[in-house]
C-alpha cells in the first residue's frame, strides 16, 4: 500500500516536471480549434504543430486572427514572443472586443505591446472599456522584468462578472474590481478574442516620434499555448453554452495572498503610467481605483505634474497628451 502511494507520488511528480513551463496544466488548444485568420493574407503563418502561429507586419500589411466564438467571462491566455531589435511604431495587441457587434456601445479588454527603438524594451499597456466608454480611458503602462522578444511568455486575462485581472507569466499585474459607479463601463457583454500586429507609427512610440522602419521588416510576432476557457455564447440568441464548458482546476478564479504581494511588487517597480494617478485627466481617482502610496511615489518621480497634483504650468501640453492617449483605443 505504502509502495503504491509512493509510486503514484513519483508518477505525479514526473508529470508535473514533464509539463515544464506550463506547469499549471492549462487546457491549451490548437489554433484551428479556437481561432481563424482575420486579415493579412500569408502574413499569418500556421506552424506545423498546429499550436503556434506567426503574424507579421511588412510594407504591404499587418495581420491578425480572431476567436471563432464569443465569450461571456472566462480565462483567456496566449504565449507570445515579440519581434526583436528596432520595433518603433509596431503594435502587437492581444485583446477582447465586441466592437463589430455593438458599434456605439462596445466593450473591450486590452493587452497592447508598444514597440521601441533598438536597445529600449517593449512597453505593455492594459486598458478596459465598457458600453462605448472610449472617451474615458483606463490605461496603464508598464515595462517588464524580462525582454519579451527573447522568449515566449504567458499573457492572460481573467474576466468575471465582478473583476478583471491581467497576468504576465501567472503574476497578476492589474486588478479591476467592478464598482457600482462604474456601471456599464465595466465590460458586460460577450466578446471575441483578437490578436493583431499593425503599424502604429502615428502614436505608438513617443507619440509618433519614431515610426515603423520597413528596412527591418517583416516584424514577426509569435503566438502559442492558446487558452480560451470561457462561457461561449451564441451570437444570435445570446444564450450561453457555459454549462458545457470543461472545468479546469488550473484556471485561476482570483488573486491569492501570495500573488497579491507579487502584484504589489510588480506595480511598485514596473508601472510607468496609470490613469488612477493622472490628475491632469481625472481630478479625483475614478471609483474603481485603489490608491497605493508606493505606486504614487514612483509615478511622481517620473512626472510630478501629471501624477502629483502639483500646479499645472503646461495645460496645453497635457491636453495634447490626453488626445494621444485616447488614440490608443483605435485598434
Ligand atoms: C450605454 O450607452 C448608451 C449609448 O451611449 C446609452 O444610451 C445607454 O444608456 C448605456 N447603457 C447603460 C446601461 O448605461
């Protein structure tokens, strides 16, 4: 009996070891099981394993793909390796939206990767819109603790009725808890998943100062390890096929205490912009914001005018910044 337990234990340990990087045993699907090409002709290339896809940007076109199903809530993830070297103006986005169904009242949850000049790392932006709230940006921007063009890393979105959590390699980097005041500004209608690469020359790097250089094209973004673990919804009748969705214990449902400490560490060290602290845009932090003194201090160090509540000397310039930020929504 003891022996059997020991054997089982060893077997389980081996299985855990064997699964390596995706040690959480996420229910990974092939590209064809969950996604279809959206645009870009042969700038989308499916690899032989069926589980990875390359999307590229060259002088002719960008490219992208879209999930076959609409989802109401769930956990959505992909491993992504971004193009290296000079990537100014290049934008890679992994996001949820229902903009093609609800033109004026769409919802959106975004990961946006903003390329940079050589020697400077990619920046990551997250954002959320609900019921067409595009004049109310909820952007945050961060640098990462690794070079995202060197290897694949997991980027994930957990979306429930009451909260949205963004993860990088299983570390939560941002949590949005729905408040009453947010109302429909919290995404509430079924959305599809998108992944795209495109030319964001006009605004992506220092507000358009550095443009895409096609000398270095094609820019290739690699995607793998797809997880679409949600309630899929019939687009016409809008009934949910949720009960059929396979349950997986490796899907997170919220932030553990240990993870919360990691999230605070990340934000204290890597956050470069948050609307919650931007007094030039919102006089008081919007209701869903939790103000953290460490985060505030770091941002004030970058830009005391925007984040400090210091007297404004350059209101014109900030007005311009605001417009630039709003353009981040134009996917
Ligand atoms: C959503 O937005 C539309 C258009 O702006 C507005 O008419 C409607 O009242 C909003 N819905 C809710 C529930 O807030």
